[in-house]
C-alpha cells in the first residue's frame, strides 16, 4: 500500500513520483496537493505508509468518520446560507408567518446536525 488518506476528505491518495524522483499526492475532489521534498520528510512518509499498512482498518474507519463530519458541516453551511437568504426571498412572496415557520424548521435541522456531531465526538 503506497497511499495515505487526504487530510480534508479522507479519500485514499496514491503516492506519485515527480520527475526528480520525489513523492507527492493529489486529491482531485478537494484540490489538495502535498509535495514532500526534504530527505527527513521522505523518510517520515515511508514510515507513515508502513504504519498505515499495518493499521489499514482503523485508518479506513477514521476516514469514514471524517467524511461523515464533513458531510454534516457541509449541510450546516448550506442551511445557514438558506437562513441568510430567507429574508430577501420571503419578503417578496409571503407573509411573516411563513418566514417564521421556515426559519424555525431550518434552525431545528441545524440543531439536529449539531447533535449528530456531538454524538460522533463522544464515540
């Protein structure tokens, strides 16, 4: 196994070698690029890859948990954007009751997502 998990999404990144024979990693979905240029860094990378190879199952589980956290945070960001745009949208087309009801539902969903994050942190 010549791979490490992406720091942002947990996706498995294959080790690549550049024209100078130095290792690097690229995560296409995130846009993360990681270049290892110094001898100590290359040595540390080799040790990390060996260690991850021995503990692949826990690393995979960690990547899955990281992915769940990022999905929840992404949904929270989207809901907050909805809340921010709620005023301008509903002022034109609806009454204050609809706006309050919609805001309450969005805020309840955000609270539910924070509860999910809390449960993940406790486990």
